[in-house]
C-alpha cells in the first residue's frame, strides 16, 4: 500500500495549470464528440491518442480519462433531443429522455442526465480509490501461472459477453494475439513477422492501429452508407424547451433509483467485457420492473433517466478497477487507456501501485477534478452542444477523416502512417462486416506482451510438468471458471441469435 | 439472411469466414511461423510458442465456426463496398497530393472530394468547410504547436 506522502503528493500533482487545462479540454471534447451520433467516446479517444504523445504521462492519461467522462454526459444530448444516442451507452436514456423533450422539457431532461451522470461517475471513482490499492496488494500475491489463468478467464468473459458469438470472440482474440506478437520476442529478442523492417521491431504501434480500426473504419463506413437523400440533413433536430430548472427536491426524489443504478454500474464496470450500454439497459430494466407504476416509464419519467445515466457513468471509474489492479482492460476505452500508459513506458497492473504510486494517485486526483469539470462544462454548455451537433453529417464525417489523417501523420511522422491507417481501417471494416468483436481483438492485442511474459515464466517454472497447475489452487479455480463460462455462455448466445 | 439459413449444411458467410480463418491458422502453423520466426532450436520456451498459440486459436475456432456457427452475417451491399473502396483510394490519393503539394492543398482537395461523395452540393457549405477545416488544422499544429505537417 502506498504511504500517505505518495497519496497526497500524487493527488496534488493533478492540480497543475497544465493538467487542469487538459482536463477541461478533454471533458469538453468528450461531451461534444460523444453527442454527435455516429462518432462517440471510443472514436474520440482513438483520435486524440496521437496528440498525447507530446504530453507527460499524467497529463496524457488525465486528458484521456476526461474525454471518457465527458462522453458519458455528451451521449445523452442527442439521446434526449433526437431519440438517437450519441454513444451506445446512452441508449436507455432515449426511453424517457426523448419523451420528456417532446413535452417541451428537453433542457430539464439534459440537466437530469447531467446531474445523475456526475453522481454515478463520482461515486464509482470513490469506490475505485478505496478498493484499488487493497486489491492490487492481493493481486501481487499472484504468480505467472495465476496471471495466465486470469487472462484466459478475461478472454473467455470478453469473448462470451461481447459480440454475437463466443467463437467469433475467440477468433478475434487469436487475431489480437498474433498481431500483438509482431516484433522482438521478449525472451531472446528474435524478430517475429517483421519482414525485414526495423520499424516493426517494437511491434505494431497501438495508436495507428486503434485509429484505423476504431475510428477511420467507422467514419468511412458511415460515409459509404450515406445516400443522396441524406445530404444536407442535420444530424440533430433541436426541439424547443422551457422550464429547465431541476430542483434538489426533484433530484432527491429519485435517490434510491440512483443509488441502485450506481451499484449496478459499478459491479458491471468491474467485470471485463460488459460495459456502459449493458449497465444502462440493465439498470433501466430493473428500475422499471421494480417500480409500483411501471406504465409511467417510457413517457418521460425522470426515474428512467436517473437509472440509465447513473449506471452508465458509474462504469467509467469501476472499469479502472481490473485495469489498475490486474492490468486487464474491461472495454475498448480502458484498452486505449492502457495503450496511452504503455506509450509513456508505464505498464498497468498490480505493480503500478508500488512502482508508480504517485502517478496512480495523480490519476485519481485528475478523475475527481474531471467530475467537477464535467459538471461545470455540462451546466453551461449542454444547450450549446445541441447547436454544435446540428452541423450536417456531410461536414462532420469528412472533417473527422481529415483530423484522423492529420493525427496519423503526427504519430508516425510520415505519409506511410496514413497508408497503414487505411489498411487498418479496411481490416476493421471487415471485422465489423463479419461480426468479429473489436473489444476482444484490442484487449488481446494490448495484453499480449504481459501474457507472453507470464507464459514464458510459467513454462520455465513448470519445466515440462503441466500438473503443476494442480498445486496452484487459484489458477485451477480460474481455469475451471473459464470452462464453466464457456459452457454457460455459448448456448445462451446461440439461443439469443436463433431467437432473433 | 433469414433463420432458415441456420440449418446445418447451409453455406453462410460466417462459415466461409470461419474457413478462411482456419486456413490462415493452418498456413501459419505449417509455413508462416517457421518462415517468419527463425529459431535455432535451443531457446526455451521457443519464440514461436506464442504465435503458435494464436495460430492454434485461429485453426480450432475457425473450424468451430464452420461446424457450429449459429449466426448469419450479411455483407454490406455492393454500393456500400464500392463507396468504401472509393474513399480508401481517395485517402491514398490525398497522401500523394500532400507529399507533392503540401498538407493544406492535399486536405482541401480531399475534403472537397469527400463532401461531394457524401452528396453535399451547397456551395457555401462546401467553400467554408474546404477552406476553414484544413487551415484551422494547419494553424493549430504547424503554427501554434510547431508540429510539422507535410
């Protein structure tokens, strides 16, 4: 456990003018980009990662986490005004947010979403701060055999819970492992799949890959799908709204809904593979089912907004629990955060608290500040976002593509990077088209160095004796759990798809 | 594709993609890894171990997808595929223009082309966007942040 000086020093590190600037900028960017349907938080993260190379580690990570936090607020804007969530996590917000807007209370709905979002986010950050260090201490007791088993479990959970098929999830994992193994092997420094290129000795860089696969492929797909009739359409229809104030009494009336949603969001966020969309939907569903008057849901009931927004925002902090304690990112946003850490020479995991305790507490301080910034920016600017995102898609998508190309050039310093981005985008498009989940691929790609080191150590420890796993009860339990999950999750997926 | 396609024996896109994945895994195991990861044989564990794990995952789950698939993916339409290819080619063209004429000209040409591809025909929107976006990016990165652009 870090000492008090590390904790206080780390928290104070967040309070520099530079960090404050990037936190406010990140929150603002996150809110705007997530508000535009078709873009979203992940794309915002992928686009800005190249621009963080010049920043120091804490500033870069604080910037990225602020974008994630801003995204949870921004996604609700178009969900409420247009009935189309700007980002997937705000899908459940449309159920009551949009009906409320249709009643002429769009501003009020946006304020409900902002306040409950901040509550969920801040509460889960506090849980993260309280539990992360003790959990990391426990995680430190794990050896390479346990780490291998844990990662296998993480891959199983992610493959089983995201996408349409567990088999496709595992294929995406295999693809990620292979691409992640490009470069010098960690044991002997022998080049693998480098095709004689020294530039590939360090492996395939995450930034260009993520930018191509996560952002550019989606933007080009949206451009490709556009029809002549869509031209000039605004991405958003701004509806008139009056009587926008939300009183403390109105907020407190839904306190139990918000607390339950926070618990749901935090638990789901801590499980790799699930995410904000699941949390929002589940929380909304539970709240509706347990309500005495479920018929009021879907008609503009603030409880629906409280349930969805609190839960989907609570995921952001909780997602960092497996990331910081075990080094396992729970979703694409967290995976990109790992990428930012790695780019700056920091490896997330249980040792992070021992080796970079000050950085971790700096991150916690930045997260708390980002909540404040999120509230302030949202309070003053949500109405403005409604205007900003009414820009037509015919301007938004081409401009976003130019920004991505610029970012790519800045990362690599050469035009070859843009070509790599186009190739990555083509692979990403193929993955989307054939239904192979991105998150499984990216998580596997990012975890490959850590997993490979653990495998190398485990093989040396085992020395040919594979029964050694029986003498490691935690590893054995994790492996059994993986097998149980494969059996449990696969038929469910089949039934779901067949039923659809 | 409808639910009838789920019946065993029907060739679906998912089965085809599963077959391609399995063949990729097989190629890696029989040739690709040996050709691109040179080892002396004395390393323990071998640097080929991890790529082989990945290749086995592709082979096993590719076959599983061919045999057990219960999903039916539909490819995007030919129009969408064509337009996707067109935009990709335009991006590659932009690289060439940027290398020869600089970032601002390349980005302006690309942006104008893209806006026409998405059927934007309003002259004011076209002119303002084509001029303002590349110039703003250039001012921010090249002038303010001093990060070199092509």
